[in-house]
C-alpha cells in the first residue's frame, strides 16, 4: 500500500528491531514515535491476550521526569488528583488539564522518590507543558525525557512469565506499584500495570541499547505459556471501558465527561492548573457523558479517522468515538460521547459514513 518515510522526527523504539523480527504488519504514530498496532492476525492476538499472555512494545508511553526539590509540588500543580498519600514506589492514574479544565493527557504518575516523578504519558506534548509551567511558577525542578521505554506483558498468564524472570516478589506487587531491578545486567522498573483489564505488568527498559535483549528474555520466558506479540488491543480496551486520550476525547473534553471525575479532587489547592474551571464545571454539571453503545447487525464498519454522529429521535446527541467487533459479545460495540441527558437503554442511530445503524446506549464497561 504505502510505507512510512524514516526520519529522526519519528524517534525509534528500542524494541523496533524485535518487533520487525516478530512480523509486525502495522504501526500508528504516538508521541512522535511509531507504535506497532498489529502482527497480521487480529483475532489470534485478541485471544492470546484474553486467554494467555501477550507482549507489547509500548515505548511510545514516554516518561516526562520531574526531578528536584519542587518535583512533588509541580506534580501536584499539573494534576488535580490529590497526591499527598502517594508513596515512593507507587503509581496513580491522573488527569492533566489545561486552565479551562480540558483534559490534555491522562498519564500514570510514578513516584520514584520525594524529589523524582515520572509522568508516563499518553499522546500529547507534556514535556513542553511541564517546562513552561515550572518556569512560569519559578520552581526548582529539572524536566526531561529519560531513556526509559515500557514493554507491556498482559494477560492471565503474564504473572507467571514475569515471576519466572524476576522472582515471586512480583506476585505481591499491588496495582500501579513498581520496583527497580536488573535482569542480565539490564536496568528495568517492573510495575503491575498496563492498558488492558486482563492483568499484567509493564517492564520499563532503562537502557535503550538493550531493547532486543529484554524483548528476547521475555519472549523466551513466555514460550511455555504461549506468549506472542501484540499491542494495546483495540477490541479488549473497548470491552473493558479503557479510555484512549485523543481518540475518545476532543479539544473540549473535561475529566467529568469521560468517567475521570473520581480522579479530580475539587478541594485541591488554588495553584493546581484548571481547578477553578473544574469546580465550575462540577457545579454546573458536565454537558456530555461517556457511555457504551451496542450496534445492531453483523461485523463492524471500521471507524476510520473521524467520529460518527449519534442521533436520538432524529436529533444529534453526540458522537461514536470508536467501535470494534467484540469477539466475546459477538456484537459491534463502541464508546459514545453524548449529551448528559442520555441514558443507558436509550435507542439511538449511528451514521457510519452515510449508513444508518441502529443501536442502544449502555453502561461501561461492556465486560
Ligand atoms: N501504561 C503506561 N503509561 C501509559 C499507559 C499505560 N500512559 C498513557 C496511557 N496508558 C494512560 N492511560 C491509561 C488509562 C487507563 C489505565 C491506565 C492508563 C488504567 N485504568 C484502570 C481503569 O480505568 O479501570 C485503573 C485506574 C485506577 O484504578 O486508578 O489502568 O497503559 N506506563
């Protein structure tokens, strides 16, 4: 079809050579990098995640490091979630908002130490943002993007694989907690996390020269469990209700609209970016809400580059932001960003590139 022209703007993943050797067949762009999105057999890759264990290059989840005496204060200025109880070795899922309360990223924050944090970011330029805010507020903190590249190991067998490599202590890691260690001389950070609801770990590679080595260690340890390559799985994440920042959000989306209200602390200090706007939005009530939608009929239309209108009673009430064929539900399912007055159970129609498809709104997650 077409190929992507290599360039230093598309920063290489340390796992690139390994994913080519695995037979990667498609990529997307994310944080100015290429991320594998498939290895040629989507259904097999799905069942491997649901029933076994799957290995993903997610080095596009770049780390924005905050380091220095004001690192903790800056983290708490950037994130409206209360971080006061967060311990060294613990991670938290946090919304980042701009001054209008609009969601601009949804990273996992990792607290490495009292003066050192990583924001493991979704697809937007938080390095610029954090630097600008730190400079404007006169904070003593260095901000950079260290040589750190996550690989995810996901699925019900992931714990056996990761324990086989690092030891049984990984079985006691709590969700989003992590520990620094080494394997065959490779420095890594092992966390219980990952963008699926099938359980698993993320191994943050801390030496970009060792990508193929780390990939092959995991690949070999996973052989008895049938490990194979995969990627953040589009179908499973919709079934599980996981948000894709930038895919399910637009330039006006606030955390309350996309089920992240629980991660906003309205009592946060006034210096927290966006808190005044978030208080106003919470008081007035958000205009939209995120629900699931189940579509009638067989195999899905590929959603493509755009959102699709959702109508009720002949009037547009919102957008289908993503959809996929669920192999478990045997239905076409998607995320609906719709008027706050919409309710689970409401019948709707979706305009899929000119073809009207009937469906029904429902609660998230689907499974
Ligand atoms: N791993 C790492 N960094 C990341 C992601 C990741 N950065 C970008 C992106 N993914 C961040 N987005 C999410 C979204 C949801 C979750 C994790 C990262 C998640 N959510 C659970 C849920 O919604 O049920 C739990 C949230 C909670 O209980 O706090 O896991 O995947 N390194």
